[in-house]
């Protein structure tokens, strides 16, 4: 890195998303589509969810980032992803892949391989077992939940980053963001209730896309997105619990804090460690 990465650097990326309103093209899954769109809107980005073969290439051509999520995959959607990925590769726009449930079925694994054959994504974000599976391990994935510990996946993540030439983010109680140049940072923010709302992880991937649209360094963009969501989740959960609410209220509070979180709170709460390399 040219200089030590500071919380103010990450906050600058937050402001860039809020002020530049990047268009993020998401080909994502049925379960999370609404929440992902609302998360991007609350952040200040502009979401578009388009998967029709007739328009997907045109839509990818006008977007500032492409997000692919295989949660509810089928052949038509995979072909749409491949069409969009080709355009993104030609245009040099950042792409983010969420390999939801990787390792659970051979069809899921084969679909991921087919996408990687088209182009290597700028960022791959998943839980420990998903990352291990994409990297070639026989990690067991239970649905979309991780059956592996984050620490177990770090070498696989390094290998995968080397293979893709990009960034790999392993999500868990501590998030790890690694890249092909050997950079590695960890984030210890967030709240366990975030895992009890469908689509928060997928929304993290969508946010990474938004940040990649405004920050040329995909590693820093991924770190900024994950850091922001982690702090937002902490603040939102504490507010909800203070008023006797539960995870239903947390979903609303997350959207509120994505829009309203201030720099002082972000900097004070951020738990970031950047490893020397």
C-alpha cells in the first residue's frame, strides 16, 4: 500500500458512494432481490436487477459494476450471468461474485466453474466453506451456511486470490479481505443477529459492487464496504435491542443506519487490522 490505510480512507469511499450514486447491475437470487435493492438505495447507489437475455448485455454496458449471485440459480440465469460477464470483461468494469451454497451440489459447483471460465471476477465474497469449495476444497456446505471455520479457509482464500488475480473476502464473525498482491486485512465488527435476516450476506456482496464502482482499488473497496456494513449492523442491533425489538426490527434499522451513519461513529467503532506484507 502507498500509505497506511486509515479509517478516514474507508470513510472517503462511503462518501463517494453516497455522492456518485453508481449504477450497480445485479443478477441475483429471488430470495434477496428486494433487500439487496433497498440496501443499495439506502447507501446512495442505484440498483438495477435485470436478467433477460435480450437486455442483460446492454444493461451491463451502462453499469459501473456487475454483481452475480447464484443463490437461486437455473440454466437461464447462469447464461444471463455469462452474457453480462463478457460485457463487463470487455469494458473493464468491476465484477463481484457471490458463490452462494458452493459445495452443496455438483450443479452449483459446475455453474461457478462455467462463470470463472468466462472471466475471473474482481472480487469473490462468501463464507468460509463457500470460499474453500470455490478454491477446490471438499468443504461441506449446509445450504448457504458455512460448515467451516474462517481460519481454516484463509490459505484457500490466498490460493483463490492468486488464481483469480483479484480479491477474496471470507465472511464470518471476523471478515478477512485478501488479494493477489498479498494484502490481508481483517474486520471484527458486526452482530450475530445479522445472520438471522435473509439476504444480509448477499447485500454485503451488492455493497462491495457499489464500492468497487467508485474506488479503483478493489481490495480497498471491498474492505470499505464490509467495514461499513459491519459497523452499521452493530449500531442497528444495539438500537433495536435497547427498545426490546428483534430481528424484524433489525432489518429496518439496518436500512436506516446504512443511510444515516456518521463518520464519528464509524471511526470510533471500526475494528480493523491490516497485516504487513
